[in-house]
C-alpha cells in the first residue's frame, strides 16, 4: 500500500489554554505566542518528469521553514479550502524564551515545501515574516528549471599536524526558483570534518558552505588529504556538483636564499579572531599585484570592499575596523591578480 506522509496533531490543554503541537515528516513545529497567517488561492505543483503543472489536491501538505531549514509551520489542504488552495498556515515566530530557536525572526525570509518538494512564491521571489497576526497571500509553484553552478574559490591549502583549516564553497542558484541545497563530505584519511549541512537558496543567490578539517597530531606528513564533497539540489536530485578539496602538508626545509621572492600567494587567518572591533588580515604576494579586500556576510552578500591598489611581492597586513558592523560571522576575500582566497572571521561585540 502506498504510504502518504503522515501529519500528527495533538491538543494539549493546560490551565484553560489550548496549545497546538504539530509534527510531520520534517519534525515538530513548536507554537509560540506570535505568528503570521499565510494562504494561497492559486497553488500549483508538478511531478518529476512532467511538463505541465496542476492545482494542489486535497490532502496536500504545505510546510514553512526558515533559511537554515527550521520547520516553523505546516498545514494540510482540506475540503473547506478546495483544490489549488491552502490556508491559513500559521508560521510561528521565535519567542526567545526557550533554549533553542523554535521559529522565524521578524524580517527573516520564509521558504516552502509542497508534499516535501521545494516550492517558490509566485508573486515575488521572497516572503518575509512581518508582524504578528498579518494575513499574507503566498501563492506557490514548483520551479520549471533547476540548476546550480559553482563559483571560483581556492581548493588547496597547506597543513601541519594539529591544524584546523577551513574551506569555503560558493554555490549559485542559476535556476528559475527557490531551491534547497544539501552538502555531504568525505575525508580520504578518515579525519574529522565539520561542515554546513543545508540551506534554502533563492534564484540568483550565491550561498557559502564552510568545511572545517581537523588534522590529527598523529597524521603522517606523507599522506595528503582529499575531501570529496557533493552538493545536491533537493528540488531535482539529479542536479548536483561533485568536487574535491586538497590539503597538503607544507614542507619546512627551504633553500637559503634571502633574496628569493615568496613561493606563492597566501592568505592568513585574521588575528585576533574572534575580534572587537579591529583585527589584522595578513597575506603574501608572489608578484606585484593590484589587490582588493572584500567582506561578505553569512548569506554571501558583499557588505564592504577595499581597493588597496598595486602592492609589491612580499608580506602585507591590513587593519580591518568593524566598529559599525553588527556581531556575527563574516568572510573576508583577498583578490590579487589571478589569485584569490577567502576565510571566515567572527565579530563578537
């Protein structure tokens, strides 16, 4: 027998207050005291391999999520609404009183799935959590073109036993609608890897995945590391990017040549990190280059850019001041001719 996604509703009554706890294949939705009501009167879906779309039938499950995949709302299309319609779908706001985030935040984007498939808002590409009690129309459909592309970045880094190094992977949604990208990684040496897992990504948006590799103190310097990663679209799992990240042991024996130029371009980790409000970003150029420094937020948006002009080969340091920036995780990228690298830094005020 074909199994339909099961949604469970439990009513808890305590002190005269009814609390609706909703659970689905995506996990619990925790109700809070604030929510917006979403609805749609022209909602379409398209099965895999089909060309035409059709109105969602009765029994369809519509789920709402935050950007990092937190489940914050769910509803089932019933006979009262009819085919092609849903509502109201309560999307809950985080109440900031529980140990973990249990809903969206004001002004944050809301993302959708129809029967587990990623869906896009028809009227506009983004739907934001607004003010508690608002009724917001959000007609949905499944994208017609699913596509993702990898942006350029440095795929090789030098390591030493005991090091912790970070790689970043920039992925752009070049399709026509919202998608959900999931990252998986595997170490060739079985070393510890911590990586971002998944994000919703709007059409035209570039997301930055971070992969952190921990090199054991017992690592054999003869064994370089290869991380194989796969980034998959959940709107169409046939659409994926497979690549490798290289970590190679740095040699410590170098010929004595005081007049030699640096062997290659290198961007160092900022210091101090975390910082408030200033930190030093140092880098090495192998040849005279026109240099720029760009700062990105956690969503991959450029927030600051510094044109540093032409600089000679050798070591350089830039003092970055972030007194006007809010606390959070940022990425800094150095461009020098045909070379570039990016690293993560944490501003903690």
